[in-house]
C-alpha cells in the first residue's frame, strides 16, 4: 500500500448548502450584518437578541455549533469609533451569549474575540463584531486534526429554535 499517512492533501467533504455563502455573502458590496441589523425578520437572519445599539446573531458559517456574534447596528471598522453605550451593550450581549450557550449546547468553555481588519482574518472588515465560540473538552477530533476539515454537528435552524427556547426560559 503506497498511501501516505497522514495524507498530504485535503479530502473532499460535500457541503452543498455552502453555495449560498459563495453566491451571496461574498458578493461585492453586500453587507449581511447591516441587512440583519435593519431587518424585521429575525429568524431569516438568525438574530437571537436585539438591544438598543447592538444585536446578537448566529454565525451562518460557524467555527463550531453555536458560534454567535455580537454586532453594533452602526457600521464601523474601528473599536475607537464605538460609543460607550455600544461597548456596554456589546459586552452585555457577549455575556448573554455565554449564558445561552452554556444552557443550549452545554458549552464548557469559550473563545471570545475580535478579528479587526483583513490582516487579522476578518471576513467582514468594515463592520466589527465580537465572536463568541463555544468549546468543549476534547472537541478537537481526528477529522480536524488529521483530515483538515471541521464537522458542525447541528443545523442552523434547529439550533436557532433551541437558543430561542432557552432564551425565553432564562428571561
């Protein structure tokens, strides 16, 4: 057997729903965060919570199941441009997200942070947002480590429904 281990190339995992990402979100000039901020249809945009100056939204292309983002309504790329009210609401939404995810997906830890600017890896570099990524002990499995792929075990809509139920229960 001449097959090398680990493989020197990435195997294909089919994810046909990702075509929406490539056809929509990566269109030049399309601001999905701004659209979600202005929309009245929270479910269609996966908005979990709205406050006066910021909102909490599910990431449609998550690092892990339950990946949320706290976003100011006002589009800005610089933290220094945020008002005190926006900073406070973004932080409160981050705390709320942590509580929701502890209850909805039994998160045991979190990666929370900002990707500011294209050089940092920001997919959206003109509308800053805080990533709230749930983590679990042992959640690095062989697929990510050896296979070079990430497995997201739950669909967005069922998880949205669960987050909304937990949020109502916590209120």
